[in-house]
C-alpha cells in the first residue's frame, strides 16, 4: 500500500516537471511574445459575448509580468478588461471607475471610438452604484451613443438607447423616455430577432403614455406587445403576458375601468406566479443535473483510480533501484499522511457541525410556528376587543334613542333625562370609534384600507367594516352576534360588497381581501 502511494507521488512529480518543461500552464497559452494579440482576442470576445471567463487569466499574467511594455491601444484594452472585471466579478465599483478613467485616457490617445463608447456605458453603470445620480448616468449613455455613431456600431447604439429609455423613465421624464425608445426601435427596424429580444420596450412606451394620460397611444403599443404574444417562437412568453396584462391594468385604472383593471391584474399576477414556478422548476432541474454530473464524475474517478492502481502496481518494479528517492519520498508520505488524517478529522467535525445546524434549524422552524400562532391569537384578541367597543357604542346609541322616544312621548320628562342623553351621546362618536378601529386594525394589516380603496373606492364605511370581518375569517353568525343583526343581513351585505368589487358569484371574497 505504501509503495503504491509512493509511486503516485513519483508520477505526480513527473507530470509537474513535464508541465514546467513545456512552459504552458494556462488555457490561453500566454507568453511575452503573444500577450498583445491575446489581450485583443479576449477584449473582442468580451465585446461580442460578455464572457469574463478569460479576463482573470490575462490579468494574472500581467500582474506577474508587470514590467511588460504595452502599446497604448493594447494598454487601453487591458485597463478596460481590468475595470469590467472589477465590476462584474469583484463588485468593486470605486476601483473599477479609476481603471476605466485610465483606460479612457489611452483610448482617447488612440482615438478608439468603440472603446470610448464601451467605457462611457460601463461608467454609467458604475455611477449608478456609487452616486445614484441617474442624470449623470444619462449624460454618459448619450456620450456612448455618439461614440458608437462614429464607428457606425448599430448594435451598441440600440443597447444604449434601450438603457437610456429605462433611466429616463425612472427619472419620470416620460416624454424623453419615449423619444429614446423610438430611436431604439428605429435602429432595430424590421429585425424580428431584435424586436423579440427588446420586446419589453413596447411595455415601457405604453406605460410612459399612460403616465402622460395619452391613452390611445398607450393602447397602440399594448396591441404591438399583444402581437408579439402571438409569436409561437417567442422566448419568455409568460413574462411577456405579465407585462401585457400589467399594462392593460394600468390603462384600465387610468380610465376608471376598475373591474377590467382587477381582471387584468389577476391575470398579471397569475403570469408572474407561473414565471416564478418556471424559474423554480428550472433551478431544480439545474440542481438535479449538477447532482447527476457529480455522480458521473465520481464513477469516472473511481474507474480512473482503479486503472491507475493497476498501472502503479506493474510499474513499481521499475523503481526498485531508486532506494534513495524512495526513502526521501517516504518522509514526504508520512508528513502528508498526517495532513490527510487532519483533513479527515476536520471533515468529520464539519459533518457533525452540519448535523447540529440542521437540528438547530428544525428548532428555529418550530419556534417560528409558535410565534406565528401567538401573533394570530393576538390579532384575534385585539380584533374582538375593538369590535366589542363598537357594540357598546351601538348599545349606547339605542339607549339614547329610547330616551329620545320617551321624551317625545312625554313632554314633561325631567331635565335629568336630557342630561343623561347628552352624556351618552358625548361618550364616543361613531367617527371616533371608526378611526380608532382603523388605526388598531392597520397595526395588524398595514395599508389594507388604502389597497382596498384602490380596488373599490366606492365602498361605504359599513362595507369597509364588513371587509375587516371577512379578512379576519369571522363567520356570518359570529359577525351577526357582534353587531346585533341577523345572519341573513350579514350575507346580504357581503353579496353587495362582492358586486362592488366586480367578483362573480363563484369567486371567493375572502381570497381577494387576503391578498391585499
């Protein structure tokens, strides 16, 4: 067994020596002689594909050979690659901005308009992260567009106009955003692949027109988006449906057609939900593929190890004369064995830690359920207490009405009754109770009333109260007991609310309110 491992070490040394002799230890096969060519190749590969996999190798080589002298055109590209690597891989935006500035100096000397445009684009991204000054970012994008025009690079102009459309819209400059979008579409022309790729731009234009209250124009672009939905080859069709129904909902709300808006919002929510499910499914499939590949690699590794053991056993005869080397290798083997034992020990400790973390996670899940149960109980308790106060107020009102009726039938009623009536009416007004109820209820469900008003602004105060009973999952009989009316009266009120919300008979009022 020891002999086999010794021979493994010998073979490892042989492979290492072979690698050093060949002098090729990287995928790009970088040398001092071809570094200029390789930098240009990686630069144009990144420009075409946005692939950063080879940038790190270039940067590592340049760091080891820092005394290399590069031409200004090559140096500008190397600095640019270093800058985008800091953006995409390291997320170090301040350092990236400095590298891009250095690259721009050399790009200006070389009059490289394409590179200057790329730098302007990336600096606009960095500026967004560092300062959130989107006006400055827009200026940089416009400079990028002018640079790309100098070299007639249509693809990058389209990309820049698209980014400018989004930025201007975020700044609520809707008219300017529409102009940028039209420039983008003008450059795309009849290229169906690009139209499908930038299909979101039709949604953005439609939404901009909605903001500007130009509904006919908005409807025109929504129909264009609908036309893309009919394309059977369209990617991300579920996502496009979500945009389409969302835009229709915005248009309906702007026109006051809340029933249609609710329908479109439902369809949009369903589309987003389907998209989320597709993403989850894709992630699960990817995870399963990784597990399958990992199992396959393990099997192949076992086969390779088996073959190597046979070769090592046969080859051992050839090294019997290398006793001096063997004794030296035994020393290294013993030292490595200790390290391996330490690794095994650490691995066992890591497995124990994973088991402990899983147990702790189960405990935390149980505590989370207990806390949620306690919060639910507190919510029901608070709600019942507030409703009882409302019931007391109703009772006070009835007593006050009885006193009024008695005083109307008995003109000689004593002044004491009039004083009692005034005191009863001054205890708590219906408006005060309702405002207090809203405050307490929104502590449990923030923004519930605001969202409900957005969906159905014509609901009365009594309707709003009944909506809180429904969303708290109170049955009709429970509500009837709380407010001293018949269960049939409660059902009638709920039916009226469903009509105001535009729900069909078979649709659940509780489900709609719970989503708010």
